[in-house]
C-alpha cells in the first residue's frame, strides 16, 4: 500500500519552524497588544517616511545617462579647462517676422544674449549679433541662435536651463524664443515624464482597484495589498532621500519606486491574503490560520524577495547614475514590500478576522460568492489539459515564444534624444527648425581638440581628411571650413576661438543623429587621428558611443550574476537542481520573446497604432531596455517562486508529481493572473505616454508580465514539470537521500 504522507508544506523546515513560526505566532501572545503596536508603528512610520521622502524629491538628479569616468566626459572637461572651448548646453532659437539683422530685432537679440550671460550658472554666451558667425544665422535670415555654456554637472545644468528659460519667457519684443540643447532637453523630458505619469496614475489606479475588487470579491481584502504598496512607496522615497547624502540619485528612481512598489507589494499582499482565506476555511482558530499563512506564504515571499534582490542588485554593476539609482530604488522597494506583507498584513488580518470578506461591491453581478478556497476551477481545467499532453503544451508554448523572439536577433541599442519628446515640445520644435533652416545642428556637432603645438599645415590636413569621410557634413577650424575633402571657405573673425591656448580645435558636423551608426563611426575615426598626441573628442555622439560601450562591457557580467543568484537561491529553496535551471531557462525564453516584440514595434516601427504614434529611431533605448528586461526577469522569477512553492508543497503531501502540478496551478493560477493584470494595468498608463522611452517601458513591462503569466506559467512551466516527473526534485548523492529521510520522517 502506498504510504500516506503527513500534509506539510515545503516551508515546514527547521528554518521555517524558527523565524517564520515565531513571526506568525506573534499574534497569539496578547494579540491586541501586538496588533495595536504594529499598526500604530505602521501608520506613524508610513506618514513620517512619506513626508520625509517627498520633501527630498528636489534633491534628486535630473540626468544620469553618461557613464562614470567615460572618455567623452573626461575630454569634455579637458576641452573646457585647457582649451577654453565647449559645446553649448543651451541653445535659444530667436525668430522674428522680418530679417533678424534689422536694428529693432538685433537690439532685442543682443538684450536676450546679455540676460543669458548675466544669469547665474552661465559660464559664457554668444549669438549671431555679437559674432556675426554665419552658422548662427538661418538661411532665410529670419532666425538666429543664442548659445550658452553652463557650469556644473548634468543635473545642475538642467536646473539652470529651467530657471533661465522661465525667466526669459516666450517673447521678447519682436522675437519669439524657443529653447533647445542638451540641458533644456533633459529638463523638458523630466517635465513630460512627470505629467504623463500623473495622468497615467489617474487612469490606472481606479482600473487596478477594480481588478483587485473583482479578484478578492471584498473591498476589505482588496485594500490590504494597497496598504503594502503605500508602505513600500513611502519607505523607498525616504530611503532615496537618505541616499542623496552619499551619492547622486536620478529623479527617475522615484518613478521606479512607484511602479515596482505597486507590482511587488500587490503580488506579496495577494499571496498572504489568499493563503489566509484558504487556511481560515478549516475549523481552526483565527490565530492559527494567520500563523500558518505567515509560515507558508511568508517564507515564499522572503525567498522571492531574495531572488528579486539578487536580480536587480546586478544593475549596480553598470557605471551610470540612472542604473545605480534604479537598482537602489528596486532594492528598497523589495525590502519594504516584503516587510509589509509578512508583518503589517498579518496584523491587519488579526484585527479584521473574518470581516476581511465583507463588502463585495459586485455581489449582485455574480453567480457565486467568495472565491473557492480550493483554487480556481478554470485554472484546474487548464492544468488538467496541459498535464494530459504535456509535450504538446510545452512544444506549442516554445514554438510561440521562438516565433516572437525572431526580431530580437537584429536588436540595436542607442541613446535617447530630443526627437523622443512629444511633437509639441519646445526642444523638439526648435531642433527640427534648426536642422531645416541652419547650416548645422548643435546636437550633431563633435568637438575635437588637437594636441598643443600642432602645426597649422597639419591642422589643415586633418580638416581635409575628416571632411572627406562619408559621415562628415562639414568641418570648421582655425584654417577655414571644409567640405568633401576640400577647403570651402576661408576663416572668419568668428573662428578665432578655434585657435585656443590648449591647441587647435575642430568642430565636426555629422550627417547623422547622435545615436546613428554613422555618428559612432565618426567618433571612432576622430579618436584615432594620427596626431602628435591624443585627440580629445566631445559631443552627444561621443557620449552615446561611451554609454553603449559601457553597457556592452557590463552586460555579460550582469546576466551571469543574475542567473547564478537565481539558480543558487532557487536550489536552496526547492532542494532541487532541475527546477532552478528550468526557472532560468523559461525566464530567458519569455524575455527574449518580449525583446523580439519590442524590436518589431519600437525599433522597426510596426503596429504603431496599437500603442500610439511615436518615432521609431531604428534602435531601442539602451538603459531603458536593460532596466526593463531586468525588471521583467525579476517579476518572472517572482511568479515562478509562487507556483513552484505550491507544487512542491502538494508533492510532499501526496508524492504524485502530476497531481501536485494540477493542484499547484489550481491554487496559484488565479493569484498569478491577478498580480499580472494589476501590474499590466498600472503599466498601461505609461504605455500611452508621448515620451517614447516611457512608452517603451510601460508597453514592454505590460507585455512581459502578461506573456509570462499566460504562455510561460500557463503552459510551458506545467508542461515541463509534468514531463520531468520526480526528476524535478532530484539532488545528487547524499543531498537527495538526506532530503528523502527528512521527508519520510
């Protein structure tokens, strides 16, 4: 006769009977004292952290897309210090109804230039009216440029641009002022992101609330995951403010805290509440039901949080303010979400008790009452269908993921730019007008500083050589202007600054945008000029080259660390070698399919009507894509832990692998579906943004979680675990035997 095993979970180990039993049993010891203390500390702590964190938002950095210690950063600093030359960070397009050389317009233009020069944070300013430089005059003579070099780092320059543009206004006498340049582009991108995120939250928050109400069938139960999300967000914002005392923190970390706080806190909250409902059905006291919920769901949450931490901590390897800020924000979100779910929610369950099932707002529209504590009948039918033909299900899911992954083979990465802003933005409007009406666009200029003492004839030779390159539109230097390998114009008085104390300077205009392959090739050509020393190269294209190089250099180490951390922690959690290997493989398969879809839509420009019109630059945004995939991987493994934990628990209780897969899917399918729907709904708001990187983030994360919940968790994982049978739980040598002895005991 087959032995009947005592029903116990994967969590009933010595460690679980230690910390998690003590945590769960805390409600037994004078529960009202524990509950009151916990909830009072929770309310006061959340309010304090929220006020402290939101009060420090102005300390966050606006930018952070340039790698630490990059060649472009060092060269730009050296050009400014030794050569006294740097590209302008703020460009003002002054337009008039008549010729800008007329006395009235010229007077207004000089006044604007003088106001800019005197503003705090401005190192130097120039204009067409003070230099007579034809490059600063439009072809129709109705527009001219005022350029400004700003002091400080990227964040300081962006804030200076914000103050200066606000002070100047849109009109000064007969001229209209339209700002652009890197500093103003960064500032306007931030403003557009904030506006879109606020609008997105106003839309997605009610939708997420409706989903939680529908899933939990109780207003009281639906509010508990929201409490976790509030605690996680407030705690993370407070942590970020403290972090600004030690390092530069990107302002986008606050957006990450909001998005991930909602996703992970809701995931963990759903798990605890669902398990409590299941345990409370049995004829056991309330305190014992809470204790069991914390002991089982609590350990799953801690393990899941550990794996997510290991995955997102790998982002600290990237030498960018943005990536490291995102990593620290994610780490804080995970810690606070897990803590709220295993400490605060159990206290609320002790306070509410059976009242957690009250106030079903959709009761009149339902045929059934509360959710079946035994799990979802729909997911049971799906699991039975998959386990009857596991090979067919796994093969079908694999083929679908493989087809979706095909476009990923020609993925390209590049930087964000002014063209990724909404069409009505000032920065984009001015940039387009400058490209159309002026001889060169500032964002396409590269500055090359030659070594001091370079002979004049060598300078002319370098200018001819560079201008003959197919990527070069024109070259300006102290000996004149060059196009197509020949001298086109003699030098003018406005070119005198190109003969600097540090050495001759070449201003090279690319034919391509900063993120294009042509501009990257031009940067590499300039850096390898056969000069009498190292050539300093600065400009947006040089920054893009260094950023992409840093990502390519760091990405393999990051991926290896994430995979190794996932494997080790999953192996420790499941006491298996096959399950963690399978977890990494299926997560990578889902991510590759997501990447293929993003390449097809955002890089190649197909299906724009699905997510709204946008500019397809021919590549995906480098740091946005890396962070998106790391977050999607973390959520994928999060769902994996939920499902595998329940399957292992059922397997230890019954000894039947196929039955364990069916029951595990039945009991966790609705949980994973609800969590993915809530997170995808939250991301649907950013997906409608007019800022292309934000649109990419929202659409990509929504697609990733839905694809993972439906295809990977719904078919691929149960199919593979059914095919593997008892090999799922195999351990080599004495490890496996010791585990079997412990299980039999």
